């Protein structure tokens, strides 16, 4: 992702409907995990998810590959480690939780990143991962933000299983707004990361929040989320 895109992301992250609900989704997952421990936040960017981990008592290590993003995180009070997801700078089996939100799609050798997530986790540790869904939604936005691919449930499962993870749950997100996203991106010429009119932002937030209560997680969406774990030695 270009430096300008990263600066834009940081500027809108705290109030943008998409990022706000993604942080809410992370918070809901954390409530169902065993007591907080050591967490690795891969692709921490401006640090929004790292701050959620802190709020819930986790001891997060923020990892960022892009120098601009790392600098932005530091400016926002987040201690960050520079590193590559294909060669994580952490000890084997040292993490209770690894989060990688919108990371794998930027990496050609995504199976190497999946294997490193497995290595970093303690046996039985949890991975929370999100990726953009469905190559049918491929657009200029994907190219502008440095995506290599979008995923189906099958391709994402295959990558993570190859890396050694056991997938416990997978679900679609941003289902209700998928038709709007598809229509908009058909004519897009670049990234749609941008400031949103406050009234529109409030409306979109209400729509995306409604998915918490509706049976839509098995339908096609814009994003795939999953929870996986490193197998215990006895498995």
C-alpha cells in the first residue's frame, strides 16, 4: 500500500464505519477467548486493533511491514516492531493470540505467512484472520491498495491448513452492503478509502451493525473472517 493510502487510512480509521465495526467484531471475538495473554497484531497499521487488544487486557505486540505505517502507529502512541509476516520476529510458541486483519491478500507467498502464524502461536493458541472475499469483486480498489488476490472460503481454508492451522469457524462480513460495494467498484479508478459524510457514515454503520443479529454470515460478503488455532501436540 502506498504511503498516501496509509496516511488516508490513519486519518479516517477512528470514525469510519468499516473500521469501527471491524474493531467491534474483534472485541466480540475477544470476549469468547480464554483469559488475556500475549498477542501479536500483524499489519497493525495505525494501531486501531492494537488498542482494542490493550483495552481487553491483552499484551499486544504491534507488527508492521511498511515504514510509513510504523511511523504513523508510533505517532499515535503505539509501540511497533518492523517485520515481515513471512518471517515473524517472535519466538516459536510464544503467542496466545495472533491477529492478521487484511494482511494475507498483500503477500504473494501467503502460505508462508500462515505457517509463521502457526509457529508463533503456542499449541492451542488462537488466530483471528480477515481477508477480502471473492475475485468477482476485484477492482481498481484492490490494485490501488496492493492486493494480490481476493479469497473464497475454499482457497482461504487451503492456505491456512497448508500452514498448519485448524480452522474453527469462518463467516462472511459486510454482506448487506455487498451490492453497493460491487456497484461502486465497477466504476472506481482507485482506492475507496476516504472520508465519508457524517450522515452517510452513520447510516452505513447502522447497516453493518445489523449483521450482528441477522442470519447472513453464510451468504456472500465483501470480507471473510475466521478463527483458527494451532493444534495441540496430542491432536
